[in-house]
C-alpha cells in the first residue's frame, strides 16, 4: 500500500493541473462576454485619446464585443489610472496610457489612497506604440541647432522651454539637458501638449519638448525648427534630425511610449487573449498609416516588453526626478 501512495499523489497532482488548465481554457473561451471599457486618463481630443479610440474600434471588431473609450482626466492622469487600478481584475476595465503614467505618482506626491503603484498595481498587456519626442525651436530664438542653443545660453541669452506638464517625461528631458550642458533654460509647464505647442509656435516660449504629431505641420511650414530627438535613436519619420546622444549628451534619452494595462491580478488567460488580438490589430496596414499621423510607430509584442520599458523609466527617470527635486507643484 505504501508503494501506491506516491502514485496516488502523482495522479492527484496531475488531475489538479488538468482542472486548472481546463478552467483557464474556459475563462479564455468565455472572454469577453460583455462590453470592455478602455479608460483614457486624459481629456478627449489629444493623441492618447485618438490612439485609444483607434485601437478600441479595431479590437471590438476582433473580440465581437463593444470596446468603448471612457475619458477620466485629472491630476496628470492619476485619476483615471487610479480608477483602473481599483477596478475588478476581470479584463473588462483597461487603461490606455502614455508613459507619464510611470512618473506621475512620484511628482504629484499624493496620498496612497488617491494614487497608484505604476510597477505593481497593474498587469501589463501590450506596448502599442512609440512616439518621437522632439526638442523644437521657434525661429525667433535665433538658433538652428542644439550646439547653437547651448552656446547662446552659456553666453547669457535668456531662453524658456515648454513641456506638457511639470514632472512629465518631456520636463525631465529638459532638465536632464540643462544639467548635462551646464545651462539653465527656464521651464514653463503647460496642461498638455496642445497649449505647449501653441505657445512655442506663437513665440511665447523659445523651445518646447513635445511629441512629433502635433508639431509636424509647423515643422513642414518652417514655423518650428526641429533641433533634436530625445529618443535613443533617430525617428524614421524624421531621419535627418539627430538625437541628443549623437550631439554628445548620451545620457539624455527620453522616449514616449503608449500601452495597455489591466488591473493587477487579471487572469493570464484573459491577458493572453487581449495581447494576441491587439498584436493582430497592430499589424494592420491602416493602423500603421493612422499612427504615422500622430508621429507614432506601432510596436506590439509580449506583456513582458511593456513591463520592462515601464520599469526602466521608473528606475532611470525616477532617479533624475529625485536627484533634481522635480515636482508637479
């Protein structure tokens, strides 16, 4: 009888594993059974909102269920992200977000009950896109290159630069370049990309760190001058614009990414369905064409890839925020 015990244990374990596998398959087969809500933590009308609506529409067609976009703006994206982090972990509430998501809790310093944990409070689903981040100049600034900008600033010329918000990745990029070049170009925070673009075009600020989409038309007409890309490599959408790293500022690397997050604890089978279907959406030619109008390039891949880029920003840019004392106040 004693010899039968290991065999019985093995059979029991095998049966339990089979049941778990069957349960997981059942969950995946049943999902989704109702409307999926994709939350955007920003107002309607911006790039993030437009991208979310593009992906939601295509995903809905593949899932055979409505996928609706719900805007929950406020506190630099914290309101919407916090809402999703506290939603049921069943795959029916998702967050479509750009990378300010990673840094917002650090710079806003809200009470835990009003904030979220960008590393451990969510289950990554997929990285949907990257956007080129540009340093652009108003022609009235009198410079056409980064070396000219730095030389003028060192010589005492007063400059200002705009960003989509205090503590945003673009703000961090500006302060990183200030530190690396030994200059002090004054930061002017805005509530979003659009007002920052409007003011740099109007000449109210000398420069701005913004994503490509909203400034492409002004670059094409000569109303703005692209000085540099802040990403690790040149953008195929602007192949002649150098990176800051190429210009000698190798540590000033700040990109812009977009992704889909689910609440922590969302079943792996549900995440797998969403990831597979969104990867198929990302491969659609018309999606790539539409994303190019935002200055964005579709990415895709496994959930782990989004987890890696999110954690990388948290560690590297978070250190800059702490070192320089950057806050949203």
